[in-house]
């Protein structure tokens, strides 16, 4: 038997309202899946085609933006050296010392900053931060935010200047 008074509503979970969270967008899902794929690839360097096929079969993939997922995962792997070159100057440690989640989020964010100019740079950074908050360490999102902010200032200088 509950200690709550009869007819009382259950308390909301800490920090969450009674209503459901809004559904994730198809692009958010594609970023989450791309992060998972990059994580696997960074750890094992398995064939990216095998990782991609596995994720296409993953639960919830049907709610993802398949085209965006394929672009993110394939592009981040194909351009790893170039993308790492874009964010490495802003790191306070060698790239190999980053957590795989931070590194994957930086690859995804850098890819979107360079190739997805239809997505505002602040959205790109926010999405990478959210990925890191969800899957990474406690403070990793702050690091990803700071690094991508500097990358954006370089690769999207006119857009960043116009927003500041």
C-alpha cells in the first residue's frame, strides 16, 4: 500500500514534468546511431559497412533520418583525418586521449559544421553537446561545446560573426 494520500498523483521524477518528453527528431536519432557506429569503429576499426548494416537493423532505426545517418557515419569515417585536423588544434590533450564518445561527437559535429550548412552552427553544437550529455562522461559535454565553438568560428566564420 502506498503512503501517498488517496487520490494523490504520483510525484514527477526529479527534474521532469508530468508530461512525456517530446519525441526525438529523425535527425537526432540519426546522430545517436551514427555516434554508436563511430564508437564501435573507433574502438575496433571494424569494417564500416558491417557496422552500418548492423545499425540499419537496430531497433528504432526506422524512426531515424537514414540519409543523414549514412552521411554522418560514412562521412566521419571517410574524412576522419580532415575532421580531426579541424578540431585537434583546440584540444588540450592528444586526440588519442579523448574518450571515444567525445571523439565521435567531435567528428559528427565537425562533419555537420563543414558539410551541413543548412543546419545552423548553434544547432550543430547543441546536438553534439546533447549526444555527449546522453552517452558520455559527466563533464565531457562542456569540452565538446568549447572545441566545436572554436571549429565553428573557423569553418563558418561569417555565420558565427553575424550571430555574435
